[in-house]
């Protein structure tokens, strides 16, 4: 595969003195090693070279010009497309924004497979023009390569429920909290005294992530109902890209549903753009500013009746889910999945939990992808997917909501589309591409507990036989599914 590297990656990868070594340099060095071991091509845009060489320090410029010589230049880079100009505006020629558009144009023209950058602004622009899945941070790129080209063993983390007094306050994951909040030690001591609920992702001797919550009804923002405050949420820098944020959110949402909370809120400093993006992807709305100049993000879990008709099925699931979903305006499909893929994609739904022994981004995440040779082509955003585990204890075990689909026989296009959401390696995608592949991005809504077994499915008219491919559920069957899930229809 071909990767385009941004200026911030190049500078971190090629420090000209010990003082230039950054916290992300080790991750970028790891990424470059993966490029070499996998025979991938890492290249740079001529505009990025000029940007790096624009440094006023002549000695540093000379050193960087020499170091950048080992990276191939993108030949005949495409101009900025009229679509990008219409969507993102026409920046001043030679400005940083103009260079950003040139870099995104390379992706749009499919001149490279992925663009690697740590620039939050470029990530936001890429999402606006539908290129977000192909613009990666260094951590994302490492995980994407490990998913599509397995070669690097991963640590096997798992989420452990703790009370706050059981937390190790010396763990490095808390360092950034102390930097942002000088009274952090006193606050954590208060959490311990109050025995607040917490969860940690354990990765050996250190935490991969941690969150602490507290029941806060009433609360200072007047949020109605039974409300939970997410008072700390942090993924260790060394584990960014592994979907540990989604893994913690998955745990949190399960706790919220089980304990019948009406909503949850979190306070986030404006500088933490990655948290804003993560929470926005799961229905948190920016509702106000706190007294500490943080943004207050709130997620309702019980939709008002008047809102149900105004949202599409996918918007409904994002706003109030993942557990909440609606069949109003949605088709329903039964999707067969082989046991080995079920174990990887839905580890928490296995009869014997496998999360403690293996962990992958696609297993950790709520947002997933699945590949099939199904001839069905009309799956649309918001359609409900009933995943049927075949062969071993055959039954519907998981409920998903479709986000988007792609039909292609080009393995690179499929790999771009599914990224690290899928259980398939690139070699497996290549083998599947002998016939057109239906790739579906979806969100896991909930497990079917207890699982819906084959005999029951046939009796209720959901299916007539064990499914071999995607099967659409008839209207009478949809009514039964809606009743079983207790959701609108």
C-alpha cells in the first residue's frame, strides 16, 4: 500500500537534535518500521517538502533536506478538485490551508491509499468531504496495518470494574489529568473516599485507559432525570488507535442501560479535539460551558416521543443508542457469520468471554464492518442487521445498525472502506475479491440475550431455513423483531 506522510509526521520522524524528539516520535518510528517490513511505500508531497524547508533555521533546514531525501516524492500530484474547493473554500495560495487541500486531493484522486497526519484540522476537513476513514493518525496507521497485514502481536487488554480507591494513582495515564487540573490529587482522593465506580483497561503493569463516574442527580446544569457524570475519561497515548475509547464507552453504555439512567454528561477542555470527535460520534451534544471554561457534552438515553419521527433510524441510534434503535423506516436483514469471525467481531457475546485472552480494534469497537458475497445491494443507512452465528450453537446473537455499504471487486477499495473495522486481513480480502464483495459498515447496538435460536426463528417466520447469505425479514417477522426488542416499528 501507499501512504502519504504529512509534515508533522516527517518532522517527528527525523529529529535533528535530542531537543527535537517528541512524545509521538517512538510511535512514528514504529510505523516506519512497519512500512519497511510490509513493503509499503511511504511518500511525501512536494508541497510538504517546501513547507519543511521553510524553517528560518538554516542549519536545521540543511539537515532536514538531507534526511528527507530518503522519502520518495509523489510524482505529478493532482491539483485541488472543484469539489474540495466547493466544500472547503478557496484558501490563499501557499497558505497552510492551501497545502492541506493539495494533500486531501491526493486521496480524492486515489493516488495513495492513506494519508497520515496528526493535524486535527485536516482530520475534520477530511470527514466533511467523506475522506475521514483514509486520513489516519500514526497510531491509527499502526493499527490499520496490523489489522490488514497481521504481523505484530497485540497485548491482550480487558476492562476491569473497580472502585476508585482501588486505582493506582501513580499510573502514567493520570499524568495529563494532573497537568490540566492542578488539584487533581485532592479530587482523586475525594473519588476514593466516595467509592466512585471506575473501569480500567489493563495492559499488563500499566493502564491502557481509565474512566470514573458518579451519579449526579440533581446536577449543576439542571439536566433532568437520573443522570450519570463521566468525570474522567482517558486513553493512554501509547494505546491510541486501538479503539480503547470505544471499548470503555461500550462498557459505560452497558452500565447506563442496566441501571436505567436517563442521560450522561462529561466536561471537556476545548483543546481535547479527539474527545469531542469521539463523543460526537456517539450522540453527545455540546449543551453549554462549565464554570471552568470546559464544554459540557450531554447524551440523552431515553428519547422524547416527539423526536422519534424526526430522526432517521441511523440518527436515532447515534443520538440515543447504541442500545436504543428503531425499526420505523428500516429494513431488517439476517446476516450469517461464521463462528471464528463471530468470536473476533463480538467477543463479549461469546458463551465464554474471549476479551481476556485476545483483543483487536474491531472487537473493542462499537463501529464495525462485515464483508459478504451477498447479492443483496439495497442495504441502506439505518437498516437493522441480525447477526446469525452459524455452525456452533446457531442463533441470532447480535443486533447492528447499518451505516454505509460498498460493492466492489477491488481489494484496495474494500480495504480503504473497512479499515481497521473488519476481521479480515488484506490477503483474505484479495481472495474474496474474486467475486464482488458487499462491505457493510455498521454499529453494534446490543446483544440478543438470550440468543434467538434457529427453531424459534423459523417458527416466528423470521427465516425459513438456516441462512447462507443476507436474508431480508418479511413484514410479519419485522413485527416480531420489534416486539422482541421493544423498539418502535
